[in-house]
């Protein structure tokens, strides 16, 4: 009998929404449909602006939540049409929302991680139960609320008797270390595409560096890379997580202002090297016995980045998760379909070793159809 769930993910890169329709009846899973819907420029701009304090932000965030939920509903309709299935056959939608602030453990000792969306509206528009607000329970239990994908990575990619690592390179890069004994560790490494995309848009007008070609045309500036790598976050032990709260335009601009003027393509090459170097540091420290690094997210399509990773990690094989049966653009959305299933079954979705929570917790709230 089919076990059908939908996963929706809109990540830190702000490129849009990825949605997948998954059947969990046959282990580990079967992708029945995949859809991507880009953000229109006004919604992307509003989401980006909400990463910082501003006037009337409660009003603006509520309207942005409605707009995002309407886009989510559009993706759900497309998935159902592709699979030729009625909404009534879907058990639940796992909807991540758009992270605009991530400050666990700060301010009052608890902090928060805020994802904008309106799950009630999505349930109304789709006619399907929605599971949302994933990170709050983990934060309430003393965790970072991130990363949440390591448990899914273990379930889908883990192999008995083999140490493996799974790397998601979205706006932020996060690493899951899957041990041969079935244990898993996960944490954020640092910037993935977020700074590269910012610089690319500023200087080329393009939202991202297609295949890393622009970065490949530049020269890595070793002194600049060394200064960047002194950022304390890179050297903190796990559990740890980050986002646009740290790696944003002022962070980049302040570092660039401290040195000589550089050609834009050389800065792009150096930013690509920063992502690769911070990931390689994390892998070397926490996954030294891994034989493979499976890469997902938009970064898996950046050939310059993939080459830099392989050159810095010569003892392991760096390859896209496509070689393991799941497209890089589907992995995170599939993770939230899996997490929705965990919640509906009353099972934990977090890994305390990854997030630092006091224990395993059932995550999210259910908004009935």
C-alpha cells in the first residue's frame, strides 16, 4: 500500500521552492514527481529584507508568509498533476518555510529559529494536512534547531560497515557524517552558495554562477582566503549552525575593505575556495575515515566547487548524490517529506548529536486538512 508524502523546501539561497512527491512504501523511498518554482523578484526581495530588522516587519512577514504558501500550493498542484493523483491520497505535506532569522541559544538562553510561512493557508489551499514549524521544538529542548537532515541522510544513504559523508551545499553548507556502525553526526560548515550568489548578482546581474564558470576564470587570493578562514565559526566544535545572520553582505564587504582592491572574478574564485576550504576542514576533522562525499543541493552543479573539494580531499571520492539514486535538487525536499512522515507516526525527527538538543523529539505541528 502506498505511503505518499510531499516535501517542500525553500532554502537560504532564495532561488525558489523545490517540491517532491514521495512513496515510502518501498524502502528507502521512491520519487514520483519533482517540481521547482522560482521566487518572483518581489517575493525574493521581501524575504531577503526580512533577514534584518526594518519598518513594519510584522505586517510584511505575514504577507510574505501568505505569498510563499500560495507558491507552495502551486507546487503541490503541479506535483499531483504530474503523478495523476488526488489530494486525498497524500498523507501529509512537510513544508519547511523560509528561514529569515536563526538565533538559537541567544538573547534569553533559548533563542529562536524563525521560518516564514502560513501552514493553515497551505492546508486550506491544498486540502492536505500540513506539518510545519520544524525547528522550534529542537530549540526549546536546548538544540540548534539545525541541521535536521542528518537523520534522513542516515536512513537513505547510510551503509553498514562503511563510513560515508553527505554534504548539502545550499545557501549554507551542512555535513552529515554517517558511521559504519549506523551512528550519525551533522552540523553546518559555513557558507555554501550564499556569498557566491551575492557577489555574482552584484557584478554580473545573474542570480548564481552557472557551473562555477565565473569562479573558474579568476585566481584564488591566498591572503584573503586565510583571513576569511579565521572566522571563529569555522573552528567551533559541533553542534553548530549558521545562516544569513552571520554570512551576509556586511561580513563580506568588511573583509574586502580591509585589503587591496581585487578583480571581481578573483573575489568569486576566492569565495568558491572559502566554501571548499571550510567544508574540507570539517570533513578532515569529523569524517577522516569516510570513503565517499556525496554532494547535494545547488552546489553539486558547481563544477569549480566540486573540483576544489576533490583536490582538497584526495583520499575520498567526491560525487553527486545522483550516483546514489537521488538527484541533488531533490534531497532536501525529500528530507522534509520524510520528517513529515516521522511526525505523523509520532517518531523523533532530530538527532541530538547533530543539533545539541537534550534528547530526541517529535518535531513540528500538524495542521489538518
